[in-house]
C-alpha cells in the first residue's frame, strides 16, 4: 500500500512539474503585445471601408485618423493630418488617401508611412 501511495505522489509531482514548466516554455514562444485603444475624443466627420472588408478608417473633427481592423474591432494605425476633409482607401486596400483642402496625402496601411503627397 505504501508503495502505491509513493507512486501516486511521484506521478502527481511529475504532472505538476509538467504543468508548471511545460506550459511556461510554450508561453515563452508566443508574442504578447499590449495596445492601448484610445479611439476618438471628438465627433467622426468621415469614414471609409476598405474594398477587401478588412479595415475601416475614421476621421474625427480634431483631424485624427484611425484605421480599425473590422474582424477584431482593434485599432491598427493612427495618423494626424491637418485640415483633413475626406479619407478613401485605394482599390487594393493597401493605401489610405487623405484629402486636405487642395492637397492630398497617401499612407501605406502596412507600414503607416507616407508614400505620396499632392498639392
């Protein structure tokens, strides 16, 4: 009887060690990223949905532009462009055009970098 109790205790110890260290090793390979979802603080004045249906871009009265992932509802990119009036995704859904009075600027969605400027 004592031998059986020692085997059960040993098996429980092995299971506990596996859970503690085995799961810890697995978690180290995953990337955890924290993103603060700030959203808009003023009224939305324009929006556009990408042709592929993956993103929606919103423009508020303070000229803050946010690109949201529709599937998750999370913010993807954020821009501030002075005098912004309208926003449009291109037909390939990889760029966002921002109309600013008589000027326009285009941003690459993947990198967030400005790719074109027209005046």
